[in-house]
């Protein structure tokens, strides 16, 4: 199976939800869409749902999802992100 089915943004979105089943993931993303404030997030969700709807449950079960980070966007577990510099 081609592992490049999803863009980085789509895979990161998927990682925010329960990936234990394709059906649950589809329902969870669809349920969350009204809460997305940015149009870009809705576009990412829509394209993700299109891909998920083309997959069989068996194909989905073969996939492994990992959040991807871009350079400085990488999460540092030692950083206290509750503090803000002014």
C-alpha cells in the first residue's frame, strides 16, 4: 500500500483522533468539522475524509499514523508552553 496517501497535514489531523477503526475516525472527524474555525482545517478534513472513504477497513488496518513536525514546530517535552514572553 502506498504510504503517501495522506499529506503531512492530513496525517497530523488523523493523529488528533482515535485511529482504532476507520469508521470511528471518519465519524469523529466529521463530527469535529463544525468546530474548525479556519477554512483550511475544513479543507484538510474534507480531503482526509475522501481518502478514508476510499479505503477498505482492511487497507486502513495496515496503516500506521505518526504526527509529523516541521523544523521549529517540533514539540519539546521540556518546554513549559504555559509561559509567555512579552
